[in-house]
C-alpha cells in the first residue's frame, strides 16, 4: 500500500477517535482536506449517511466533502438535514446548512423552508440566513408565515430581517400589520418599523405615527415602542425628504389626491376616447351604409341600362318579325318573336305576337308539308317510310304516319313495314295559303290599331 493510501485510510479510521469542540475540526479531517483526498469521497458519504456514527465524525465528513467540492454529496446533505434538524445541541445540521450555501444549491430551497418551521432555533436561524444568501425570493410566503405565527421572538425578528434582505416590498402589508399590533412582541414590532425604513415603505408612516401618538399608560411596555415609533417616523420621513412623520403623511395624502385627480382625468380621457371610437364607428357604419346604398343604386342603374339595351334589341327583333309577317313568312317571324322574348321576357308585344303566330306557324307548316307530299304523290306510287319521314321533317315514323292519317284529304294511303303506298295518284291535295295570309293580315291590322290607340292616349 502506498504512503498516500495509508494516510487516507488512517485518517478515515481516526475521524471518530478525537473529540473537538463546536467550530473546530478533527486534525485528521484537516489532513484529508490538505492532501485533497477526493478518492475518499465515497467513504465520507457512507460515513455521513450512517446514523450510528458519532455526530462529530459525521460533521467532519460534511466539512471534508465541502472543502473537496463534492457536489455529488448535496442530495445526502439534504437527506441528513431533514433527519437531524430537530435534534437539540447538534451542530451537524448547522454545518450542513453552511455547506448548502457554499454549493449555492438551488435544490435546497424546500428543505431550508422546512428547517425554518420545524428545526431547532439554531437551525431555523441558520436556514433563514441561508435563504437570504441564496436569494430564494420564492420562499417569502413561508417566511411571512413564520414572521406571524412562529412562537419564537428571535425567529420572528430574523424572518423580518430576511424579508428585508430579499427586498420583499411585495409583502409590505404583512410587515406593516405588525407595527400597530398589540398582540405582537415589542421587539418584533420595532424590527417591522426598521424593515419599513429599509424597504422604504412610505405607507407604513400612518401606522408608525399612530403608534407614536398612543398613551403609554394604556398598555405595559408600550412606552418603549412609542418612543421607538417617534424615532422611526422621523427616519422614514427623512427617506422621502420630509422633516416629520406628519409632513410625510401630508405629502402622501397630497400625492393620493393628485393620483385620484389623475385617475379621474384618465377615466374621463378613456371615456372620451371610447366615445370618439363609438362616433368613429357610427360614422364608419354610416359611410358603409352610404357606400352600400350607392353600390345598390349603381347596380340598379346598371341593370336598368342592361335591360334597356335588351329591350332595344327586342324591339328591333319585333319590327323584323312584323316585316316578315307582311312578307307572309310566319315561321321566320315566329322565330324573331321568340328571340325577342328570350332577350327581354317582359316585352308584351313580342309575347302576344308569338302566341298569335303559333297557330299560323302550325298551319303554314302543315301546308308546307302538304306541298312536299303532293310532289311525292305526283311522282311516286310508293316510298320508304324512313325516307318520307325525313322529307317531311318528322322526328319519328309513328308521328309521320299519324299526321298522314289525320290529313283532311281523301287519299288512300297504305302502309306496310317499310313502305307507304298511294293507290290514287291522280288525286291532288288541297293546298292553299290564302287562309294563312288572311290571318296574317288581320293580325297585323289589329296590332297597328293597338299602336295607334296607345299613341293617342299618350298625346292626351
């Protein structure tokens, strides 16, 4: 075994053999630190965890692990602190708290908070110092609780001082509430006044001045608090460049009055702003409605213009249709009237002419087909059904056969599966356009009369 290994082994064995007082460490512990015996860390952690080992030896283990910067020991420190924090006259938990501060261990916050409430006075005081040094602002609620309810006056005062160190201005109400409380010990009340001065809690002046004006005969030991309050009121006033507490109160009230005035102005401004926004909104809505109205009018005018153009086209088609009627062409005329209605459905003249042209169209069509049939009869005794259907411009054979049978002519037609036969080719069809032409003339005449009647009404 090397000399170094022997020294480490011997030092570990002798840690428990030498007793030292509080604040001192075993010379063997100092030796391990001196030689930086990091290979001893596992053995030191085991020693610290062993509840059966002497408190001095375990404390020495904490000291060595800390000096060797063994961060892996932090979870064991926390574990052992929870185990020993309630033990009176044990300096092991105090040493562990100091080590947690040395390592700046953020994971120690919860155990330190617990030590404030559950540990011995010494441990609780150490824990509060550690929370302040580590800057655990998240712990202020726990500290305020102990400030109000811890049975130890020293812990209450230490809690107040810790809040000052953590700059806990957000807990001003809790601190100020102690100043005027007759149920809080006088030293804690004085500590609260000092905290108000340190944290520059301007609003605390009301409670401090109120205490300073009390009659000391009303309560035992109140005279000391009253005297302290008078001094504290002057000190707090100086912080805000005032000579007396009353002057500071007047300043605060003046500031409050100014603040209320500014708040009123702000509210008035906001109300005016809202009013202006509403007016702008109404104006925008009005403008939107006006724009919508203009858009609708524009669409109406555009549609009217479009309809007017369509009516002009329809008027022209009706004129062309009437000209075709005068030329005795009812079929072509009917097409013109249909196109006029398609362009402008409200065209009454085109509608009436189209209706009255329908029978003329049918009659004219019948005559046209008769002429074709007459030519066929004069030249042929028989013809294919399909060919005749095509020549007479029918859509199907049955329709054509039905038309032939219903002709008001005495022509004997004979049908078989494929042909049509005419037994008497000397017969002539009764073909005359005179009736159709007369009907057309009457139709044109009636519409001319209507137009003349409408014009005379307009003139009247």
